[in-house]
């Protein structure tokens, strides 16, 4: 079975009903992602097929069939119901990449509640703002993360249940804490799955903007339609594939393509619960005979750095197809992968808000290394003039990436922040917040973001969040946070600060500040460098001009500051 069809044919004859028909869905039907990812696959006779190969931090292996994940989803869902969790309640998943994370994802969706996955390395403050905004009712977690939750529980009145998946019966637990050990629970063979519809909310992912707190991107069950089809056509997943998505489900790649896409197609998924190491990653591919690998540019650049020799020592012949997402994939990384793996990484462009891939290198299409490719069939992309917001027709001219709303996985709002959601639209277009140009063959080339958000190793960091953490330190008077170039991560976080009278900037102060903010921020948002300044550059009205600091870091022309708009 091959999924490869011609891009030109597909784009000409395209309708989302292709995915609806394949999934047996008609307008107005019940559509529940939890059911589609497990029960439906079992109904198709694949209950005994492996759904998940899991390798834990210490190398411990586990595997689950589609019937196992169906039962686990039922069992977890039924337990959540017994606690009083209802449809549309927010349930946060705050776990490392352990099997319970993937199984709970299905359980929460099956009862129609909203999954709120959060990266387990978040500190208590990052956790707090997201739980507070969502009014989260329950959090599923591990013992090792309890201390962070205990610190904030008293300030979160909506949070009623802390469910611990590795509960220790002999230990004393506190108010609202309850244990749930999946292996010890009676498996629930049948349950009433919540009859969610196309517009019922499913997943709530938090993403950072330039200003304000992180925004909760609200997705719906109908997102399945485009997640399924992009997985099938771009990741080209087939019946016998063994698939590895390296992303953590705390981010949208880890759910849209790290759970929903592959399982809705009944494809075997591999999960490695450990961070990056070239050797460990290659060995993982060799051990599980991974055929399709979806990763990110920072990881690919780290592999390049580890060298070609190590690739030769490990058998990677199982690999058939590679793809990448999250940040610009440089041409060198594409040609390197062609040389060492015998095939290129195909770049894909999309966002938390879009829920599924928008611009892709479709298999079979000619690849131009360094380009993001073309619009996925059914997606209308335009580049808008930054001043008039009119579509640009001239090839090669930079514009703002915008999409015509209406693809199935598009976000439906920012949670509790309709205003910010509305700001994303202009003249009927959804503004992605990035700049690109299009060439004569219709290929898109990424230029940069249209805001101050920092993309470090594929993770968006809000300068505002880091600045706020810095300002809480007693010695700091002002702060400005920008991206600084980095060989592997493309960008890393750099902070500029001024100090209050009476404080000196020395190694001790710097260490003290670093230790202070480490407790507040996720490790990914931590500044790599703090630079002390007497004064920060400001507009006439007193607003800090990050772009001047940014230009300084990137060796760019600053221009005549006196003529800069006072915005
Ligand atoms: C932002 C979205 C979608 C999953 C991971 C990121 C940047 C994403 C690419 C790419 C250049 C890219 C954009 C985008 N980005 N893919 N192929 N080339 N930049 O999701 O955290 O919402 O970030 O990541 O700036 O807007 P996200």
C-alpha cells in the first residue's frame, strides 16, 4: 500500500470529504478522537496490533496493543467520571513521556473532557498561569512533580483533583490528592463514550506570544480530519510503518502527530522517554526498526554535529521517510540527511494554532532544500503586504503568511481571550505571525517571525514571560529579552538588565539571578546569557526597544534610531 499520489492531482481534486469518507464520518455525526484512535482500530480487526512501543528513562521497555490502549482509555475515563469530571472540564496531563501520558490522553477525550497537556519540566509559576487561565479541574501527574503542584494548589480554587499515577500506598498524601494505578485497576471493557460533535473542544495547548500571558489554543474533535490526512499524505504513514515522533505531547506536534495522526491510522508508535543523545537516538531507531521519523531542526543540527562516523556504526536501514517541523530547516541539514541517511528530511510548516500542517514538502514533489514547500491541498495561503494587508502578487517579495480560515484543525479561540483571538484575523485572513516569500514555482521560503517571540530549538519563548521573571528579582530594575544566534538551536534567550541603586553586577549577582529565575521558568526559556547595561534603549515614550538589542546581537544594521517610529 502506498500513499504517494501526485501533489498536482491532489490539489486539483481536493476536498476534506476524502478524509471524512475514509474515516466513515458524515457532517453532523458523532466524532470523538479517543474513539477513533482506539475503538475504531479494534473494530477494523487490528486490536492485537502494537499501538505503542515505549522505552522508559532507564531503558525499561513496554508495549501496548490497540486493544490495550482502548481498555486503558476506558479505564482512565471511567475513573475520571467517578471523580465527577464531566464533558468540557479541563484535565491537565503533567507527566514525563510515560505510557500513562498517552493513555490518559485517550481517556480524557473519551469522556468529552478537554485535555490540557503541559511539559513536565515547567516550574510552578509556568504551571500556575496555565492552570489558572484554563480553570483546570483535575491534573494527572507523577509523584516526582507533586511538589510543584503543592506550592500552587491553594491559589487554584478550581483544581479539585490531583491524580497520581505512581501512587505509593504507604505514603501520606494531602487533601485533593488521589492515587490511580492503571495496572491495578479493573479494566473497563465497555463504556459510554461521550457523543462529541465536530465543534466539541478536544485539546487545549498553551503557546507564548510577545506580550501577556501564554494563550490557550482551543482545538475541537473535528481537527482529526486534517490531522489524519496530513499524517497519511505527508508523513506517508502506512500499515506496516513503525513511527517515531520525537516531540513531547506538551507541544502540539506531540499530540497532533505524536498521538492522533498515527493512532487514527492504526499505525505503531514508538516513544523514547529521554532527551537528546545522538547515539541513544540512533540506537532507538535500530532497535525498533523505525521506518518513519518526524523530528525537528535543532535535533537534526545536533545530529550533524555528532558527525557521520557514528551513523555508520548503527544499522539505520529500516528508515524509509523523514520529516521535520518547528523552525527553519536549513538547506545544509537537508543535503546532509540525503548524504548520511540516503533521504532528505521533508520540511513542514504549521503552528499550535493551525493544529495541522499548512505548508509542506509533499512526498513525490521536487524538493528545494531550505524551502518549506507548498500549501497542503485544501489550504489557501497568501502573503500579505505588511502595511495594506492586501495579498502580494509579486514573486520574491516578502509578505506576512496568512491562511484562509476553515481547515478542520484550526483553533476555535484562545481560552478566555477572545480579544487576542480576533486580533489574529484581518480582511478575512488568519495571520500566522511569520514572514516569507514565494518563488516562481510556488515554493514558500521562511524569512522570520513578525513579532519578538523567540524560537529556541523549536520552542516558542515569550520575552515578556522571561522579563517578568527577571523583574521579580530584588536587584533588577529593568529587563529586555531578545534572541541571540546559536549554532544548534538557531536562537537562544539573552537578557539585558539594569540594576537598582546599590546593586553591583558581578558573578555572584549573575548566579543569584540565574538561580532565582530557574525556579520560575521552564529550562527551555532560561537565558543563556545576562548582560548588564547602564540604560536600556527606549522610545521617546519610554518603551524598551528590543529590536535595537536584537540587531546588536545579530550584527545587523540598526539604522537611524532617531527616525524609528515611537511605537
Ligand atoms: C512557529 C509555530 C507546529 C509545531 C511546532 C511549532 C515556527 C514552525 C516552521 C518551519 C520555519 C517554522 C514559525 C511558526 N515554525 N515550523 N518549518 N520553518 N519556521 O509550533 O510552537 O506554535 O510555533 O514556529 O515561526 O509560527 P508553535
